C-alpha cells in the first residue's frame, strides 16, 4: 500500500469501513500514521466480527477481515485515544475511534 502524500502532510484522516477491504491492512495503517501531522486527528469506524453473528446479515466475501471486539484500540500504536466506542447502532455492531497523532 502506497500513498503519494508526503510525510506529516495532513491534519486529519477519516476512514469509514476501510481496513476490512484491504489485504495489506498493516501497510495501510503505516501509511496513515506516516502522512498525519503531529497533533493530526484520525477518525476510524468499522463493523466488528459480531456483525457476522446476525442471522439476517449475509457474509460479504469482499471483506478481508472484520475487527474483533476492542481490536481497534491496538491498531494505531503511539497515538492518543480521544474517544472509543463499540455501539450497536441500527442493529449493526460497529467500533469507532478518534485518535490524535503524537
């Protein structure tokens, strides 16, 4: 995974349901952390694997992975967690986090 933006060049990154669609999610995480300025904000939101337990939920084969409960807390080391939640919203199991780059 390559991002053409220079190091420490963006103030904020918003990722909505991204990593579960990328085969090299670790590379994508490294790129996000590389391009964020010090003090930059990352907002990330995704479904968790609890979603697969829903009877009415069809398994989407395009998903490489789904987050395990609380896994999102470990994906962006060295960043400060500003807010984290795993709500059930509209009968969907999700995880959301807001982080600040140190």
